[in-house]
C-alpha cells in the first residue's frame, strides 16, 4: 500500500472516531450536549469533506499520471 | 445458467417496477410509523441490496475465471448477465438515492453534522456513478471509475450510515417506529 492510501485511511479513521468520541462524551455528560460534543461532531463533516477532496485529488493525479505516461510512450 | 429473463420487455418491466418501491413506505401498518423514517430504512435496504448484489456477482465472476471450474458456458452466461446486474445496481441505487433525499428533506429540522456528511458522501457517489455511466470521454470515465470505486469512500459511507442510525436512535426520533 502506498503513502497516499495511508493518508486516505487515516482520514477515514479520523472521520469514524470523531463521532464515536462525541457519543461517548454525550453519554458521560447526560442529556444536555455541550460545546465540546458539538465541536467533535462538526469535525466529522470537515474530515468527510477532506476525505472526499483527497479521493478526488488522488483520482485527478492518477489520470494526469497516465496521460503523461501515454504521451511519453507516443513520443518515444 | 439462466439468471435473468431473456425477453427485453420483461426486463424493462421488472426494472420499471423498481421505481414503485418507495410507495411501500406509505403502507399503513397500524403502528403509527412515520413515512419519513420508513423512507430512511428503505434507502438503507435499497443501498444494501444494490451494492451487495453487484459485489457478490463480481466475486462469483472472479471465482469462475480463476478456478475455471465450470467451463466456458457458465463464464459466458455470467459475462452476459453483467449488464443486467449493473442495470439493477443503477436502478436500485437511484431509487435509494431519491428515497434518501426525500427522507432528508422531510426531516431537515433534525439535520446534524453526521447526516450532512452522509448526504455529501451519497451525492458524490451518485454523481460519479452517473458520470461513469453516461460519459464517453476516456479521461473522465477513468476519473469517475476511480472515484466511484474507492473502497475508502464505501467504508466512509457504511460508517456514516451506522452512526446516523445510532445518533438518530439516541435522539429518540425513530424510537416510536420500533
């Protein structure tokens, strides 16, 4: 597995662990959610967006790489 | 091995019938269950059926090619059935997507970060799927195939669905449904 795959996997782990932490905090605090829980929950959204941007960026990079490779092969 | 009907009219009728699946949520079970919550369950059901069927079919195809157990007949029929399984996957996912969107709009007051993340992931998957199906450009097709087929995106989707159900459950919105 290459380094970019590790980065994407880390993003997913972060995205899944953030709400789990918030749920645990929510259970601990009782019925009234505080700012900390909301902050952890909001992290899920930012991490999801980062993961999607990561996937899109990786795909664009892969397409560009293949295009360059085929252009080089045509020249050679 | 004949898995799907050969008549094109029957195939189209079966696929068209899938469009009426969401009407099932309006069936009254006498327990006061809400239509919006049922639409959510329907979305989960559609997504699971559509994606698991394609994954299982691909695994069967791979096994048949690797083992070469059944000879050319089964491999050929599996290859010809691929388009039909793909159509089923697209149709059921489209039904699930629109059911999910309706569910989201009906319960928009309860929007939270997890739900919004889930909606974004579903929309990205749907858009990449549509581009993959409709585009003829080589680069765009390759790009959409990469985005649509990312295992990471699928893992994120499953996790967010599970978390969405857990958090909604916790907030008591679907408690009366059980």
